């Protein structure tokens, strides 16, 4: 048995059907929600987290529906699919957002902060989606005069292009990375199915990281006998074991250390450090972990 799991690089062409499915259902809905959030929330710092959430949702839908159901075991292909999904979802968002600009009405608030009432016209959005030349022409026009401001100054021109570029990079990076990770997960070629993923209850923090790797490879159960669950995972440093189990009899294990720290506001945060990913583990050690 190999010491570590390696993706086969294979995929099923059925992923194209699932990608088409999320492209015509999930992406337009996500683009609509994102456009309205960005339009009606005039706080750039909040919008930053909304952008992260938008990228995460795109990556999530691609990972769960396209990669998982499409049985894509090729991480590079998973990344490319994620990029394609991000481009499509962003395009839907831009078509909807441009329509909000076109239909903008009364503005409320001050010169420092305010909102402009607008609602889309679905037939107009539909026509825009099939006219990318118009969408990009409107984007250029909007960039020339801007639609929102910071500290009373309207953002436009080069600075607005930079902000849009940052938004684009965030969405594309997250949307590509999540499917990439999903496609790396263990898949049983003999059973034509993904391994069962079991996240075990938190154990004590692993001090000797190299030793536990060596013991897993050697099939030494003594190191696992030392593991205990007497930790407060909300406060204490701890370890997280994720077991990947298959009917084929091969099992794999990933281990992460979570190091507790206190931030400037006195809140407890955790730094994550991956000790090992997808290391082969025999049935005896797997059973020992599940029984602890």
C-alpha cells in the first residue's frame, strides 16, 4: 500500500452536465444576491467580507456538485473548473449590477454615506447577459464617473479599476482553490466512489509531529494509546484527526494541530498547522481511532 494517497487524475465527463447545471441555476442566483448586497451596503469593509463569501459559495457549489458528483479526481482540472465558475458567476453579477446602475433612482443619505434605490428589470438583464460587448461598454462608462465614494470622494478611474481587480482576484482565487482541494481527497478507483470522510473529536495537541508520522507509517498503535479527549477545543490547543475510510480496505488519515492564541481584543483564535495529509493507515489503527 502506498504511504500517501495520490489522486489518479481521472474524471468522468458527467462533470460537464453538473457544471452546466450550476451555471444556469446557482451562478445567476449568487450573482443576483451579490449584486444587491454590494449595491445596498455602502460599507467597503463589509463588502470585502461579502466578496469573500461570494467566492466561497461559488467554490462550495462547484466542489459539492461538480467535483463530488462529477467524480473529478484531477486537482488541476478542479482548479480550472473553479476558475471557469468564478468567471461565469462574476459575469452574471456584472450584468445584474450594470442593470441596477441603469435603473438607479433616488439617492438617500449624505455626501459621505448613502444609498441609491434601484431594482433590476429581468428582461433587460436577460438581454444584457447575451450582449457581453454592452456589459463591458457599460463597465467602462461606470468606471469613468463612478457610482460610490469614500470619505465624500467619488471613486473612479484607475483606483476603481484596482478595487475591481482586487475583487476579481479574491473571487477567482477562492473559487479555484476549494475545488482543487476537493479533487485531492481520497477516491476509491476500485469502488468508483469517494472515501467516507470522518472528522474525529478533538484530541490533545501533538508535540512530536515527526514521531506520530513515523508511528503511523510503522503501524505502531502505542502513539495512539497516548491520545486523549480531555481538551477544551474552544480554548485549548488541540489536534484534529480526519479519517478517510473505504470499503476497499485502504484508509487514509490527515492530522492538523490547532494552536490557541489570544488576539488584540482578547478573543481566542486558533492557528492551524497541518502535520500530515492523506497518510495511509492500517485497519487496526483506524479502528483504534474510531473506538477512542
